[in-house]
């Protein structure tokens, strides 16, 4: 099915990049900061400079273990 929009997806991505994208230097700055001054905690999650609560469902250890198992099984089946 064809889109009825006259704007191509590529044009939309380029337009968004002009207003929402960061330069390489801006994107790399937080990583450089962490490399030069590592966080004290063993596992630290940061979202645009704000700490993320590791008790969120997205960080569930059981889910992570299942994901490892499924990934390993998929890779063995290559």
C-alpha cells in the first residue's frame, strides 16, 4: 500500500535531524565524561544526563537472563 503523503520518509528524517539531532561532539561528550570520570556504582544508567531508576521493569534480571538464553539459542542456530 502506498502512502498518500507527498512528503517522503527520507525528507522527514532530514527535517527532524535539522531540529533534533546533535553533533558528534555533543553526542560523545557524556560518554567521554563517563570514561574520564567513571561512576562509583557498578551499573549506572543515564538518560540525557538524568539517572534512571534500576528498579524499573526494563532492568529486570530474570528478563535479562531469558534474553541471554534466547539470544544464545538463536546464534547457535545460524
